């Protein structure tokens, strides 16, 4: 506020006052500056009082803009000299009479204000203008509130004006609310949007860890027993979008400080397997099932690989979302990520790319490895049935335990069988293209003995023939035809019936119920029961 009581020259005081007023950037005081510089027959004191009167009128016209331009009003009030301040009277004309002294200094106005701790309300607790001259106006009180308490916003100018008029007549005691801040309107919280719409149009969230558990089963049948509802997505498809919180509507306190209450940001999911994050979007890197596990988005491959690494199947679950039609490049990408390089089935690829009903559960073979074929061991392949048996089934359904097929008779030149040597094994290959070594068959000793001749063909297979009539025997890797059937003990359940063209020699007895039939001689050392 300019000091009008100083001893500076009159012209200097005019310049200082004009600079102070211009700094307020308040256009209503332009007339005052022009008046100060214009010639006049009035004394300086008279011009001063007239100037205040004119500015007061202009201030009253500007009150309709309160509190929008509170700072300008405060600047205007600072630019005005105080009413009670003495001012030196300078005689400008030798013939002019000396001016009388300025009015006696008035008592200052008494104002007490209480501001809430949160700064949202201000109330006058005491307002006494009864002894204040000249009478303070609204602009003076507004300046006081701004300078002493910092209250500049949310002021009820109409109520404050009424209180000023009342305080000129009597002491006003409060608290009386004169200013109130505007609370901020909170913004909406941020959220995560999953753009998966069901057939009904409702938003669907990704499936959880149960999908991962299902794909870890050891057989395709066990996988499909998990009756899951899933969403297949294409590479590059948006999986989720993070919507930022709203800013809300800004407010302010009575000090004019802005108040903001933005919404809370959403808890962002992590970018898991086969998922990329671009700013506020999550994108699929491969064709597969989207799932949310431990607040992280994943894309699980729909390929199931058998535990032995020999089969790759596409597992199709029930779809609740619109399913993208797969492309061959997408499937090849899945096979490469699963390290499948061998045995890809073109037929399966074509079926898959042709589309699958969305409500179908199925497993489609996409790749198969070549299994190992181990070589067979060497073995004798008989041309007759010489295997002993516990008995023979009768027509009535009963079993004749005496018919054991222990002794088998043959004729001369009869084909007895062939000996097949051990075979070489064939190596296999798994889905990764790794060779699986095969094992060769084991060789064994086998030869023709008494009464048998052997003939070997070009394939290395040896065939055996009987050189005479008798009973054939295969024991300890040797094949023989004996002219005499020799029984060291009794003809009982261990031997069974004897039927042969050769001679028979029995050291023991022929027990009851057993028979011996021969075209040759039969010698029994014991008895016949």
C-alpha cells in the first residue's frame, strides 16, 4: 500500500501510486489515474476523498463477479490509501489558503475468523465495525480475510455484505458461516476389462488353474474327463484392457487450494506364459486357451504331449466364446514351441483347420512318433502240437485228465517244424526327432538229434523232418524221433494215455482208466489195472 504520508515530492508520489494501481491489473481504476494527472482547482485532499468515492462505486459494480476475481479486488484494496491516514497538504498556489489537517485516525475494525481444520469452512466469530471510520466496505473486508486468514474462495458475498451492514450498527458474534469450499467429486476406480463375450453377450473371465491341471493328465481320455468351459484366442488378440481411474471433478477449499480425488488404479494382472503387455493391453502371443492363474494371464497351448513323447494331440474343450478358426501357421507355431519336429500328420492338421464345433470335446492327433521294434528271439516253430496239457475236454463238458499229449507219434518224412533265428530290431524316433535304439533278438541253440534231418533254406530258416516212424521228443534244444516209446514209471496222470505207431516199453504199471495204443509191441514191466 503506498505511503502517502512520506516527504517525497508530489510528482514522485503520483508516480508511485500509479505504479501500484497498475500492478493490480484492475481496469476499473483507470479513471482514477487520469484524474490524478489532470489539472484541478480542488485541493489534493479534496481530490483524494472524491477519488475514493468514485472507486467505491466501481467496486460495488464489480461485486457480482465475486469470488471469481478475488485477487483483483484484493489488489484494488491494497492500492487505496487508508481512510484514517494523515496526508501532508502541499500548497500548489501561493494565493490558495492552507488546507486543514486530515480527519482524526479512526479505530481499526475488529474481525475474528475461525477456519475448519480441513479448510472447507470459514466462519466469522466476531465482527465489530461500530467505531470504524470511514465505514469499511465489502472490498476492505475481503482483503482482510485474504491477508490475515488466506480465505479467498467459496465466500458468500451476499451474506458477508449483510453482516458488514449489521456490524456497522452492532457487534456481531458468531460463529457465522461465510465461506465454504467445494468438495471434490471422486473419480471412478480403474478396472480390468476382459473382452470375452459369451453367447448371451455377458462378459466372461478367463478360466483358472483347473485348465493347467487338466492338460497334465497322462491320457487324452483323462484330460477330456475335465468338463471345462474355455476360450480359445488367436495370436495378437487382446486378452485384457486396463481402464485408468477417473480424475473426478476438482474442488477447492476456502484457501483456494485445488482438491482432487481420483479413483483408485486397478490391480494389474501379470503377463504370464505366452502373453505380452503393451501399455494398458495384454495380447496373446500364441493360439491357445486363456487362463488367469495367481493374478497372471497365461495362454496355455492346446497341445497334449504323451509322457513317452510319441504323440501330440490337439485337445478341444467346450467353448463359451466365439472361437477363431485356426490357421496352419498357428498350429505349426504350437508344434515348434512343443519341440515337435517329426511325425506331423497332415490329415489331422487339415481336419483341425476346417473347424470344430464349439460345443465339442475331442482329441485330434497332430503328430505321431515311430515306435521301436525290438527283434524277436530265435525260436522253434513246431508243425504239430506236442505241448503237454492238463487234460482234454470231453463232449459232455467234462475234462479227461488222462489225456496229456505227453507222447506224440510221427511217421517217416513227416515235417516236424522249423527253427527261426533271432531277428534284428528296428530303431524308432520320437516327436523331437531323436532316434530310439532297438534291441536285436537273442540267439539260442537248437539242433536235430536222433531220427531227425535238417534242411536250411535261403532265408536261413532250418526245417526239420522225421527220418523214421516213432515218437517225437523236443528236449534241451534238441529234436529227436525215437523208435520206441519208453516210460520209466507208471502210466498215470503224469504220462496220460499213450497212442503211437512205435513200440512201447513201460517200466511200471498201467493204472486204472488209462490206455496204451500202439501198432508195434507193448512191453509192460508192472501190471495193468
